[in-house]
C-alpha cells in the first residue's frame, strides 16, 4: 500500500487526492468517495457479520476505516486524545478510540460534547473532504457536524432492529441514503427518507469457489455432519439442538461461533449440548476457514425460537445472513425463522414449524428427498454478490454526470457486470394485448423465455365492459404447463373511448397491486406489450418498467407516448421504430424477435403426416387481410410444380383471398387449420422454403416479423415483402423484394439455381444471435 500503517501507534494519514487501491478511470474520479468510514456495533474479529463483509469488499477499492464502539471505560481513557489504527490482512484499517468520560453517567449536553470530541479524533485520521460515512447503526458520533464536511455523504445501512433507539428516526432523515435489509425496513424507512433502497444480504465471491482438498479433510474428519454457525447467545435454541443431537446420533453436529455470557439456566443447557458425544464445538472461525467446513456439511442449521411462516416480515426483525452463507457453499439450510427470500423457499431454504418438523427436515435432507436447486440458488446469488450490492449504493450516491455518461458510451458499451440488478424476488408482470390462449406471438414467447430467470405473470387483456363488472373486483389467476401464471380482470368502469381510461387504470392497478402483495410480491418488473392500458407502472409498485414495442402502432393509441415516458426502458423489435421514442425516453433499445432452443432443434416429423409432399413452400400464422393475396396467386399459378402449405386460422374479407380459400382453384395449394405452436417447428424443418407477402399500405407490414427468424433458425430460404429489419440482408440469405416482378424473378432464380450451400449456415448464425438467452443478456438490466 502507498501509505504505511503501524499496528499499534496513533496515526495521521494524509491521502493523495482521490486515492484508491485500484486506479479508476479518469471519468469516474469525481464520482467516488476518497475514503470510507464504516461504523459497526460489533468489533473486528474472526466472527463476521454483514458489516465485516462490506468492509472487506470495499477495502479492495477504497481506503476503509472500520470503527466499532469504544471498549469499556477505564481511568486512563481520561487522557486519550487520538485514535489508533491497525491494518488487517483484508486491507481494512481497524480503528480504536476511547471515550474520555463514561457516557452512561453523563447528562445529554456532556454526552453530545463527548461525541463531538470523538468525531474530532476520527476526523484527524483522514484530513480531507469527500468521505463516505457508512453506518450500520445510528452512530451518535456521526451526528456531529465535525465529520460531516463538504462532500461527505452518509449511508444508514439498517440490518438490525434499531427502531427503539431515540436517534433512529432523526438519523435516517439526515442520511443521504438508507439501505434496508428487507421489505419491512424498506417500507418503514421510506417514510423517513425518500432515498431508500432494498439491499438484501450479500454473498462473497470467494464463498462460491470450492476448494476440494480442504473440504475432503473435514468430511474425512467428521463424516456426515451438520453445521450451525452463529453467535451462541441468549437467542440460540439450545433445547432444539439437544433434541436433534439425541435423535440423530448418526449425524455429527458441528457448532461454530462466539460464546456469549448467558444466564444460569441457558448456560447449563449450552454445556449439556457440548457434552453430547456427537456434538463438536470448534470455536470462532474466520470466513475463509468456515467456508470449507460449510461446503463439506450435509446441511446448515439456523436455530432460534420458531416463528410463524411468512414471506414478508410484519415487524422489524432480523434477517439471517447465515442462510445465504450456507447456500453459497451449495449447502441446504434448515431454519426455524423466515429468510424473507421467497424465491429460495423450498429450493434450498427449508423452514420448520416446530421441533418435530425440524428433525423431520433434517432426515429428508440426509435421505436426498430435500436438495438444493442449484439453478435457482445460483441465479439468486448472482444478484446479491457484494460487488452488485455496493454498486447499487455507490451509484445512487455518486451518479454519473450526463457528460461522463455520454463520453463513456462513446468508448464502450456497459459490460454485464455494470448493469443494474432487478431484485431476485421480483416477478415479471407481462401486460399483453393478446390473451394467453391463442396463437403464440412475441409476448408469449418472451414470457416463456423469461421463466428461466424469474417467476412470470401474464396479464390477459380485459373483455368488453358490462355493468356486472362494477362488482367483479377479483383478480383471477391460473397456472399453465409452462410454469406461467395467467392473470385476468374486469374493467371497473366503462372506458368511454378512453376518456375514463386513466381512472380505470388507477382502480385496476390498485387491485393488481393488492393481489401481488397478498401473494408475497411487493415489487414486480413491469413489462408491457400493450400501449392501451395500465400506463402508469408506478401505480403497480413496479421496481422497473419496460414498454416492449412489438408492432408499429404509429402512436394510434393515445396512451403509447405516456407509457413510453413512464417506463424506464423502451424495447423495439425493429431499429426503424427506435427514433420515434428517443424524444420520449432516454433508454431505447433494439430487442428483436427471438428464438428458443426448440426452434433450433426440432423433433422429426413422419412424412406420411404431411398433407403435401416434402420441399413445399410454407406460410405459418394468421391468414388475414394484411396479406398480399395477389402475389400469392401469381406464385401459385406460375409454379404448379411447387406445393404450397398455409397453416393458420383465417380472418379474410379480401375478395382475392376469399376466392383462394373458398374455391381452391389451385390443386398445389393446401390451407391447413391451426396446429399447436410446438408442432410448427417440425413443419418448418421439412419445408423447402418459407414465404410472407404483406400489403405495403400498412406501417406494421413493413418493419419485422417473428416468422422470418423462425425459418432462419433452421437454415431455410425465405421470401418476403420489404421489411426494414432485413433490408440489409440480401439474397440468397433472405429474398426481400419491393414489388411483384422482383419477387417472381427471385423465386424463378431460386428454382433454377437452388440454394447456395453456404446460405443455410449463414442463416442459422444470424438466427442464433437472436437466441433468447443472448437477448436477455443484452438487456439494460440483469435478471
């Protein structure tokens, strides 16, 4: 380090301007603290809590001073006029200072004077401005203006119930930001401070990295064992641990943690626990040693008094860090208290109702009937690593200037690690203008792709209003085989052509939000494909909001502009749609039609099941008046040697289209009723080519189509009218044409010359760029 620190002498450290352990980019130098003072009730040691983890992580990038409360007062403290600093192996500067007088005996004016004196001692450590005071309790020493110099910011990071302290509310109000550990704290402190973030318990990257040799040692030493790592204090349920050890003599119980002073009765119980032959107390272990012990365990235990099961806290109570610590090592957690991480309940966290249930869960884990769902757990842990959590706090305190943002964007796109995180317990609420039961459009396919990342709710459009709907306020729900929950509702009042739409939106939003909260879902990710309703995502309590423009509405819907303004991001399925939204929203992104794994690897189809011979031309989708049936007929008539198969429901009034359907004048053309979406990919696989010809007089007919990418995914030639999204992709990759003569010429050339051998591979490569996992990784936020 550039500044030496002696372990035992009082020190005055002069920092170079904006000194950091990592050299920051020049554009970020005014957007970060020069040093961080982290205030903790617990002292530095091998027993780590949240504040220790944050200090160690922040010390990788900033000078961090870890400040706990002074030790018990002694007479020699009368003359202590400076603070002492020692640097531990994690790079954290641990600070020790003394109260000159015993605070408990002082009247309030003298106590405030003593706190100012202590603040002066701390200020001397770093004689500069632009400090960050990161407080895990309402530290009285921080209330003094001595530490709150120009440029200094204060974070009140609430991980424990301090609401009973006299200065808790005033401290929250005067802080620049409040970080709340769970939803109850978020709700409570949001009333005191407008800048309040939900910051759940985090996980170290090191804890997710296995060390097989160390783990094998503990497995050989103890065999099959459970780990209980926590402070052994008055809250520990010693009776439960004794019952477990006595009933499961085949399981060794390893107990790690600091021994706290207990009353006589509890002390006797703790000694009785340690006296059992299958119980081993190993003392306090540093996290670097504890992680190997946890990874080798069959399960991790959280053993306090039992509390009723619920997903959202009802009072200001503790949230266990140790549950996340266990899961980081792939170790299932059995707990007597709620974790308040609903997404992990049953997937790695198993909540017991009473002693018998707790012991039963232990047996089920040992027998392999309860296991950790690694996909769900790892996805959640990705969202709560300390880098992401600290970035959320620092980015809110030190936002990028507009000039910096533009400069950085000119140089590079944000990496995945720099995107903000959608909380892991946020569900995705998709607002669709097409119901779930019916043809599969972009909104349906995106919904299914997103189920890999979050629980998905799909909101069907409301039916036409009837007077009975005045009394039908219930939100209906039903599960689907794909794992999506479909919601439905009735409009409360008639919209009257949109005049009362905003009032109805507010009423419906209230009902939806109430339904979600009762389901344990306080903040959804709002994702709308429908610009005609629910135009204010904040009324739904959305943590983030997206308008996904999957069609060219040309602002025909009065609410489309309002929805675009009210959302955090606008996604456009075609680049040509983006310019119109840029004046309305600063975050407009190209998110094209996507494909899934099933589009790339279809199951085979028996030739006898086909209504036409192989090598046919194929159209899939709705048959309606948007299609150019004149081009259809020319192709059918000019090429009787080619079979054409049209699959989909028909809603046609166009006279040419009606004649083709009703009279069937061409024997090489077959109209086939709709088939399940999952079967369409098999028809594409055995087709010779696909086609799509739309009338150019409608703007939505000239941008993009999901059908194109479905055929490209299997390397199939495709003929279509001019679509802006594929204007730069020339024949033979996609045969895009502007008029009938060009279309017919391209088709004749295809029949004569065939498809070039390299064309199929190029199409598949283009399609794979739009594979749903790739699209989701490119979003402006992380799931």
